[in-house]
């Protein structure tokens, strides 16, 4: 039985789709139609002339494929022609014009170690490993330190020393507590013993930080084997057992305790645990009414106690937020793709300094009042500088070159304005945190601010440092780029020199300082 013909005009019996070349046709032999020369012509050295393809021998589907291939070939030729035109127009400045935007901000250390200039200095095992791996020593926290006895550690005279250490060397950088009230809480715990209340947890954390906190100058390094370190661990272990009682209360004291626990973890170089505590503090802050309603003149409808509570909530939120952002980029955690200078989620307001009534002011000592004022001057100065740094870095990363110029030229034209912004910030600093004095005379607040200022200058000059390290091609602006790169290199030298007093000083930002100094050392080495 004859098979019925398939339906559809596109279906018909195929014809032979290839034709032999002229040499094989003359010899009446089979041709394999290889391009550009068939096998026989290639073997004998003959000129293989193949006839144009007879498209009538193809079915519609094959014709459609051929048409698409022709369109693709035409498109590729057009792209190549445009690329050649761009190369011919830019000439020697091709390298800056095609600058990788991901390298416009300071690189993480792991990316710097991938530079060709530095790959030869470390083996493959070191290249694949993280420069500063996170180690979890939670189990060691639970077993290596004996619980506090509750007698010698809580002696009133010793408590006053620990409180003074805390407020002089920890509180001044993050004024998230009310000093008179905190001293009363610690005194009550000292007199009545340690219970399982939130106030006892707060007191233990203050004592742990007060034990490990030291002045920037004139004090030796507190090693892990020292008695002070072991005593601080005892206080923290007792506080850690009480942190679980606070979870889910969404109270101000919960946010404060979680933040102080994160600060202690940073002082002992436990970055991953610190990040968890900062995140928990931030999660607690999300329920604060003062943060949810700040756009609607929330504080205008509050009494004095309400304003003080709102100011405390804003302060702990800001401290937890900036602390988390300072370490999460370095941790390189999966799912966290924000860059170090990313502005998303940046709080749109400044924290409000607490306003004491006349009765409270009269009861405060002059030392306490001066410390509170200096801490808030530093706190607001640091926040304004961090905002300035991120704004400048975002302007650099998002800038577009003008017509007829390349990206690096555009960034170079922005440098004077950025330098003026930084200088204006420095000129408006209050006397207590002014940076005009030599770095050798810095106390802890000036020391931290000076380090942040170097970070800002690093962001301004980084594109030119990267250009200089990446074997730059000559251009009309090479002299300008080289001068800006020299300024950037000088900032890396200044960072190592300025931070030298803090190399053996435990504080909230010690690990971040070590990371930044290591980056500067690698840049200078490259």
C-alpha cells in the first residue's frame, strides 16, 4: 500500500544538497565538499573551485537556518567594525577607557592576592584560602573558662575601676548607655548579687568590657593567658548564660546587651560571633517606634522621658548598624553581595543626643558631663565621616565620562571637589576631636577618627593606585594620574605609621585596623 503524502507545503522529498567542486566534476569522482578546499584538491595542490550553493535544493527549515546564520554573521561584522573604530579613536588611552568599575573602590585582601604581581609570593594553597578565615570557638568559650566565683570579682572598689575603664575607653566610642543609670545598675548587682534579670546581664557585660579595656598609650598588651583576660572571659560567660533570657523581648536593654556582646566578641577577635550579636541587636531595633515614625516628627509629641528613650533607641540602632556593616563585607558571607561602600539601607537620620533636664544635669559630675559631651562629639563626627566616605565612593563608582574623555579622566576631574569636601569636614570638627595635633598625641577617639579619615582618602585615590599597579599604558594624562597615584600610595604609608600605636591595643575596631593595614602593606609590596 502506498504511504500517503505528508500534509503541508513545507514537506516534500529532499534533493541532494551538495555539488562537487569543478575538479572533481571534471574527474567524475565523489567530492567531500570540505571548505575551503576538498580533500582531493588539497592533496594534489589544485585550486578547489566550488560552485555557489543552490538554495533551491534545501527545504524551508534549512533555508530559515541559513538566513539566521547570515543575519548573525552580518551582526558580528558590524560589532567588530564598531570596536575597531573605538580602538582607533582612543589610541593609547584604551586601558583607562575600559576601566573595570568593580576596581574603582578598594579591593578586599583576597582580591588583591589575586593580582599577578602578588601571586608568585604565595603558593596555590594560600591563594585558595581566605586571608583572614573566621574561626568559631564557641565550645572553647564554654569549657576553657571557669565560672566566676561571685565574690572577689564583685568587690565594690573593683567595680568602680571597671566602670571607669568602661566609660573612659568603651563608652566614649559608642555612647549607647546612660552613665548614671548604668552605674546604679552595677552597684545594685554588686550589693544584692547576680540574678537572672536583664539588668544583671547588662552589668556583667559592662564588667567584661571594663576588664579588657585599656588606654591607647602606656598600657601593655592583654594576652589570652593573662589574668585580666581570664577574668573578662568569666564575666562574659556569666552574661552569655543570661542572654538567652532576653531573646524576643524587643526591649531597649535587649538591644544594648546584644550590641555590647558583639563589641566584646570584636575585642577578642571573634568576628563571626560578633556579627551574629550585631544582627540580633539590629533585629530588636526594628520594633522601636522611634525608628518607624521618625519621618512624622515623632519626637515632637513626646515628653522628656520619651525623648530620652527615643534618643537611646536611635543611638543603639546606629551603633549596631555601622558595626555590622563594618564587618559583614570582610566576612564574605554567602548571600551578602553588598559592597563596602553600598548606601542601601543607610539610616536617613542622625542619632539625637540625649537631652537631660536641669535636675539631672545638677547631679552629674563635671567629669561625667565632659565625657558625655566628648563621646557624642566623636560619635556624630564619625557617623558624618562614614556617610561622606560612602557618598564619595558611590559618586566615583557611578560616574559617567564626558563625551571625548574616558572614565579615569572624569574621576580625576572629581578629585579636587572630593578633597574639598573632606577638608571642610575636618575644618568643622569640634575642639575635643580636632585632628590638627600630631598623631602621636591622639587619644582613642582621635585615633579612630584619623583612621577613618585615611579610609576616605584611600577611596578618593584608589582608582589611580590601581591604574599604576596595573601596568598603565601611556596617555595624555599620565602625569596627572601618576601624581594622584603617588598621593594614594602616601595614604597607605600613612595608615601603617598612624595605626602603629594600636597594633597591640584591644578595642572594637582592632581587627578592622589589622585588615586595612595588611591591605596597605600588600599594595605597597605590589
